[in-house]
């Protein structure tokens, strides 16, 4: 009888090992299934988050374009006040500008115009104004200003006193000349 009880105990240990191994397989399978669904859920959440980020980016872009358009309208108002429209027309036509050279405008008029464009240059550099919008609205007058011999002579003279007077205007004109026309991008 003694041998029978030893056999039963051995069978009991083996039986429990099999049961334990079976439970491990069941737990592992349950864990694998749960992990699969968690991974799937995480992917869906990541996809939803990416969509939300894209919507937020578009909203920010729209807000930036709105701010840019608002700033440009404000500067258009400033540039639309006399004497700037006539001054711009004289610059673009190549006619004499300053009274000292047979034109109709004072140095203060020209410096006021240069000052506005210099501020615009700073905003452009900082990315506050959309570059395509800026190009469409201001590239022509800025390039014409830069190409005007009388304006360049005036700038050369005043820069003898202070080398960085209106350097933003020059920098801006060079950037406008090199900027790819937005109309040709599409």
C-alpha cells in the first residue's frame, strides 16, 4: 500500500503541474488578446490625435493668415494716405522725387515712406506677415524703390551719418527679387 500512496502523490504533483501549465497558457492567451486590443485602441487614439493636431494646425494657419491680412490692411491704410500714393507713383515711374531734384516731395515724405517699408521689412523677417501675401501686395513697389537711382543716392547720403538707416528696405527688396512668385507655385 505504501507504493500506491507514493504513486498517487506523484500523480498529484504531475497533475498539479499540468493544471498550472494550463492556467499559464490560458493567462498568456488572455494577456495576448488583451494586448492586441490595447494596441489596436492605441493606434486608433493615435490616429484620432493626429487628426485633431491637423485640425489645430489648420486653425492656427487660418489665424495667422487672418492676422497677416489684418496687418497688411493696416499698412495699406498708412501707405494709402497722402503723400505716399503719389510718392510711390513717382518712384515707380522714375520721375524726380525730391524737391531738391525737381520733384514734388520733401525728404520727410520720403523718409516716412521708407520708415513704413522698414517696419514692414521687420514684420516680414519675423514671419508675422505671410510671405506670399506680402509678395503679392508689396513686391513691386519695394523692388521699384530699390531700383530707383534717386532713392539709392539719398540712402547712400543718409547712411554716411548712420550706416544702418533703412537697411531693412534694401534687404526686403533683395528678398522680393529672389522670392518665387506665388502664382507660379500652383
